[in-house]
């Protein structure tokens, strides 16, 4: 907003640029071959409003200076985006928002975005949100910060029947309304919000009958023992706690997700809470990104419980040092869930050691695995090569289903080469192995050629298995 000035004096609204005032001007006209005038101003009003919807609200207001017909068109523009990032312009911004909403006609609002500090203007900001609700808002984005005193979102927001997408970013305790019913809400994103009332929080996450997508970013559950997320049509869940290195006092609650229709789940964080997935029979894709903070039995048990919850997934990405975590509680390996539906497993955490009991156990519990990917490469101690070490017991997928193996970040080490040899030797139905070489290794053509010659000489399950170097 560095190039904008909002001028809202008197009974009418005018706008100006910092550089120089705009002068009222008519649109340039042309004539077609029949002598009829043609210009954008002759388009139907509905189409003109659609054009205005692509403009920032400040520019949409400026179009009132073009000609008489455009004077009031902006008052029905469907998208209202108010964002303030320069505190010095707060007064101008607040007055501008006030006047835009006061002069608006009775048409519906499709998108309403409000990003600003609250300070002492809680009542004023709540009035704006109520105005959006009264105008049947469909997409509502609220990002508020710097609260002074008590702040509560208006109760009408929690019973809005028209909102289909809601984004709340509040560095504040969210005070929920006793009456909650989002009958048409399909996408909900909540950031930096603190929930403190267990009963109302439970009611909130149980009043979303058509919710399809839920994103929770850095949320806190202070004083809550259990949070239950129960949305019958929820198919995508994102939980991001990557900035949460530790929990505040009273925030270690259990989060339970009843995912009858859940198809995708993404978790990123330090696994400082207990997450339980129930009835996730429809799960298609899961990505678990656990940051290394400390290893403990508590974290190991949480990870094991999460693996049980996502065991129905068809596509699984693990971005975590699961080996180190499960070392803390070796008994968990005896109770590893079976991934009966898993067809693609992606491993992305340093080099994967084929000698790892945890890795081998997951492969043994994935009987239908078709694609195995090691993003950061693989390794195997040369001691196993001398002992003619093989995968034992052999994962069933290696004998019947595994068709493609992808290995990234290959750097030419002997231990990496041994690992590739074991994979090629034991994958009985493999169609292709794709190896992505590191930039350093790929730049040495002589080493690359020698590496390829070694690869094609290794024993392979099927002789027609294709070897691809990238």
C-alpha cells in the first residue's frame, strides 16, 4: 500500500494517487465499420462488475472518475480485499474501509479479506465483519493481530449460512459463540489461534456437516484434555506445528480425528501431542514430516500410534528419522501395523540404511508395495557385501509387486553401490530402477561411465530390468 492514499472527507468518497490527482476522464471511443461506437463502457453492467472484481478495491473505487456510468459500479464489486501493513497509514485505511462498506449497495459479497491490527478498534472491526455476513459473504479471510483488551468475533459469524471458505489467523484466544452452525462451510483454515474452552471447541469441530478441507497451523489447545475432530465429509486434513518447539503449560492435549471420508493427511511438527486417527478406511495419501528435537519413548509411542492411524494409505511419504525414534522402544517393532493398501512409499530423511531393522520391518509389512523411493539416497555397510548379506526375512513385495525403485542423491560411495546391488539382486519383478546422481558425481563423466558398467554387471532379478541414470 506504499503507493496509495485514501481520501475520505465529506459526504462523498474520492480517491487520489500520491504522485498526482486523477482527473475525471471519459473512456476513449472507437467506431466499428457500421459507425456504431464501441468501448468497454458499453458492456453490460454485470460484465463490468466482473471486470472490477479483478481490481484491488482502491483501483475499483478510482473507476468512478471515468464517466457517469462508472460512478457507482464499484459499490457492488464482489471482492473486497482490505490489507494494512503500514501502521503510519492506519487512520486513512480505517476510514477508507468504513466508507466503502457504508456506501455499498445491497449486492452480495463474494470475497471479504481483512488484515490489520486490532488495537482499540475491536468494535469497529466486528461491525465490518457483520456487514460482510449480512451481505452473504462466501469467502471470508480474517487476519488480526495486536489486540488491546478483550476481543471476540461477532456471534453472527459462527452461524453464517453462506460462507463456504473461512480463514482465521488470530494471535489471540478464540472466544467461541455458544451457538455454532456452519451449514455450508467446505474449507476451513485456522492459524495461530488459541482454543481454551473444551466444550465449545468440541462443539465447533462437530458443527461442520459439509467440511471437506481442514488446515490447522500452529494452533494451541490450552486447558483442553481432548480435541475431537468429527466432520463426516472431511477428505483433507493438514496439521502444521513446525514452529512449535515446545508446548506451553496445559497444552498437551490429545487430538482425535474421526476420518470416515478422509483421503489426505499431512502432518508437520515435533509430535509433541498425541494424534489418533480413527476409521480412516478411505485414506489415499499421507505425508508425515517429524522434525528431530529429541528422542524419547513418549515420542516413539506417538509415532507408532500415528503409523497405525495412517496404515490404510495408498501413498505414504515419511520425512522423519523413524529409525532413531523406534530405537527408543524396540518393542514397538513387534507391533508394526500392516500397510495392506500401500503401493508407493517415499523415504526422505538423510540416507536410508538398508541394514535398519525399522526400514526392513515397514517393507515387510507392505505386501503390495509397487514403488519405493529414497529421496536422499541409500547406504549399506560393505561388511554385508562380504557376508553375501540379503534382506532377511525377505519383504513379500520384493517377490511379487515391487516394480520401480527410485534412488536420489547418489554420490558414488562404495556403501551406496552395495545397497544398489542388494536391491537389484532381490527385487524379483522389478521393471526399472531410477538413480539420480548428485551434481558433483554427475559432473565426472569417467566415474559415471564406470558406475554404469558396474551396475549392468550386477545380478538382477529380471534381466530386462531397465537402469536409468538421471
